[in-house]
C-alpha cells in the first residue's frame, strides 16, 4: 500500500513538472492586438488609422513593420483601400483611393476591414469597423453682456440630408500647438434633444496669434457609431500673441549666434586674437633664431 502511494506521488510530481513549462510558455506567448479607427475632420480628407500592439507578459508594446491590408466593404481585391506597414509607434494610415469614391458615396453606413499579414510570430488577424457618416457644425454666439458662447451640432448623414442626433458626447476646446484646451470647466458635453450643445467660452486671457485669433474645435472621440469626427473654427477671441516671450530676438546667452551678447563676443574675439598672436610670435621667433644660427655658422 505504501509503495502504491509513493508511485502515485511520483507520477503526480512528474505530471506537474511536465505541465509547468508548457503553462509558462503559454503565458509568455505574445498576442497581437489590432485596432482600427476612422477619422473625419471637416477641413481634411477622412482617413483610417491602424494600431498594432504586442501583448506579452502583461505588457503592451507597439508592433513595428506589420503589414496590414485595408478594405472597404468586403475583403476582395477590388475593394482594397491600401496596403500599409506599421511604423515604430505601431501605427499606419490610409485614405480612400479615387477608385473607391463611388462606393464610399453610395451609402452612409460603411464597413472597414483590416487584415494583418501572417508573420513568424503571429497568424493573420482580422479587425472590422462599422461607421455611420456624421458631421459636426460649430458656431459662435455673442451675447449682449459680452459673454461668448460656442454652439456645436451633431448631424447624421442620410443621403443628401442630415439629421440632428441627441445623446452624443462632444469635447469643445481651443486647439493649441500640442494640446486641446477645454473652453470652460467641463471636459465634455452631451447633445440635447435638438442635437446641439452650448458652452461658455471662459478663456479670456488666452493669447492667440499675432492678430489675436484662436482656433476653436469640437470633437467626437471613439464613438461606436461615428468614429472620430472633428471641426475647427478661427475666432478673434485671443489676446495678441507674444511669439518671442523667451527673448530669442534679443541678445542673450540662449539666443542664436548672431544674437550673442556683445561682451561675450568681445571676450571670444580677444581670446582668438591672443591665441593666434602667440602662434605668430612663436613662429617669428623660430625663424629669427634660425637666421641667427645660420649667421654664426658662416
């Protein structure tokens, strides 16, 4: 009986040792995560963005050099939008070619398909995205008391007409060089029954460009139906910009070489003249000594 228990224990231990490496290898297996997004800015051509991420050991890393084919509607050769390759950030971009413009205009509801190419590490992955065409309208309202109000409207396209849509989350802000600054205290707004939102502009001291212009923007981000939709509008609501607030146009230590401080230029020039003067003096003395030695030899 004791021998049977020992054999059972050894058999269980061997099974555990055999299963552990396989389970560890399974946990370390990399997983490909593919994301497909649609962007429509009123001032630019709509485009698709593919993001490829590698998930391994619980960490996400951008996947570089992954080939991806994009399709409109069905994954047929005639419906190919583009063949792209992800960059070092794991992203790739594409716009609709002229050959698919007719199919794009034929319906207000479209499906995009992304198919990643098979590699030595990953099998082919398919990602689909269904979107409904929509647009954003952005207007400004000047109140009698000097208050400035921004109004945004979300419209869903139905053929040649558009219908205002309620319960859509919108962000309204000022487009800065590297950020999107909300115009008020709220980060986002939701359209009412008329498909519109209004927000008060409270960034009165915000500097604009040289003419005091600001660029207002409204955004729909990562919406399940509409994707990413945005619109921009320039308004004269900013203060005069101070583009040389760091003094790069004045003589200073952090300015360009042509704007270096005069004392610093004099010190540098004096040092250069002194060094070259010493060199010429030494050369002159060497030549003089050589002539004296030749004279004494004769």
